[in-house]
C-alpha cells in the first residue's frame, strides 16, 4: 500500500495509477515534454517571423522593382549588342544572374506569406483555447 510507484513514472506509462500518488496529472514522458517544448518554441519563432514578415516583404517588393528595371536595361543592351555574339553572351550572363535573384526573392516572398498564414492559424487556435478556458 503506500510508497512511491516507480511503474507510474516509467517512459510510455500513462495514467499513473490511482491518483498518481502526489496529485500528479497523468504521466508524461520526457520525449513528450521535449516534443511539446519544441512545438512551443517553433510556434514562438514562427510568430516572431510572421510579425517581421510584412517589413521584409516590403523590402523584397522594392528590390524586385529595382531588379525589374535592371532587367529592362539589360534587355536594351542585349538588343544594342546586335550581332556581337561575345558581348551578347556576357550581357546574357548578367541578365541570368538578375532573373535568378528575382526568383529567389519571389520564393522568399511566397514562403513568408505561408509563414503569416501559419501564424494566423496558431493565433486562432490560441484564441479558441483561451475562450474554452474562460467558459469552464
């Protein structure tokens, strides 16, 4: 009878027996605690990134506008190069670098949009959880 139950604290054990002995909730394994902690940390990082995302997107938009102007100027140089194949190839390398940079910016913009959507989902779940806590 009395005493501490070691079986109630073993990894994988759930429920902790009759009351858990020390007023404990059902036993949570170290792995479950670590996973929960990782989810909270990841959620906090995501919320922080989402908070900063609009400013970063604004910078991306401005950079894309500059890159677009650069590409237009490069295209004009390509046309001016005419039959000079060597010059056209050099200019094309420069254009390819600018368009590759544009693609990276667009990919980051899309990723940030996804981060903001995920953050809204987290906030919504948090608000629902708080509303449930208040109603009980």
